[in-house]
C-alpha cells in the first residue's frame, strides 16, 4: 500500500457517505497478504468500505483482483492480516453473501431447476421456493427461458442466470468476479442492467473488472489494484477525473496492460 494513502482516502470518503448503515459494513481489511509457493499475490492491502453502493476493484489482468474478491468472501484465507465484515468474521458473514465467478458453472438441468437447487440446499420450505425462483428469473429477464436447459443458454443469459441464482435468497452482499468477461456488447448491457437493479435495491455490490468503461458506468467508488497492491481507493468521479497514483493514471491512459 502506497504510504497508507488508499486507506485514508477511503475512510474520508466513507465518512462523507450518507447512505444508511448496512448490516455487514464496514468491510475492513488490515495489512492483508496472500501468497502461494512463496509468490506474494496480495501485498499489504488495507481498506475501509462503508457505503452500500457499488464498489469496483479495477486493475489490469494479473493484478490480484479475483484473489482479493475471494479473500473477502472467505474462499481464501490471508497469509497475514485480517478482513472483517462489520462486527463479523469473514466466515460468519459468508452466510449473508453470494458470489459468482467469471465462468459460471451451470448444473445439468433447466434454469428454473438451477435456482430451485439452491433453495433446496439452503432448506427453504418447499411451498416458498417457486415464488422466489419466479421473482429472480423475472428480475433477470429470463422468465421465458426458465424451462430451457441452462447449458444451452447464451453466455450472457448464463451470466444473468448465475447472478439470479446467487441472488435468489436476497443476500446482503453480492460479489461478482469479472461478470461480463468475453460477452458481446448487448449481453454486457443486460448484465449491467441487472447489477444496477440489484444495487439500487440496497444490496452491497463488490465486483472486479479490468474494463475501464464498465467501471465508469457502474462504480460508486473504485479500488485500483496493480501487482497485488492497492494503490488508490476513491469515489469514482474523483478517480476517473484526477487519479492521484501515477500507475492508476497510466492505466486509465492505456499505458498499463489491460
């Protein structure tokens, strides 16, 4: 972390935030490292997030964005340091979260049954399941496709189904890892509209992308990660108009590999 600046900027930003307190916020990371086989992937990352808006982790490929997201969700454990969601550990907070991956895995069944499977595993009473599935499919714009085999859907439809599957139980936090990677512009628009609707309803969105234009469209605040280091964390408007970190400025100018 460069001279502690990202942590300070984030705290000042969140102190100005007027959104009502979210049950799992603030999300706080303190001195987080993560490495594998002696290679440090996340390097002394600290941040403080208190807003229930959309936080975008932005950076070039290989920056450590996906690893950082998995650390926040508890799929990985820090080598050093700590992450907490409000007053809860990552493990305890995970029950109130859901996450999608860049390449969603669809079960060999219909879209409708992919969502029903989640509700069955979570122990939702049988009589309540279909109404929840119908609402989730409608929100995702997939009502007419719920009876089709999930693996026969297009890439964009599968990603919207994956988000609907993650959101069917209305988690407090939704983590999205590069949700529109390798999609065509029309599919990207559909996924972004769904993300926007979920965020507008009060769910905290934490997502990764290397797409600068997408971050501009979706982010309330931006965490810029490069080579495992958090170099800047600021409100989106500030970050894109006048980035303070030189590497962030170079990335926005197209001088770092995307």
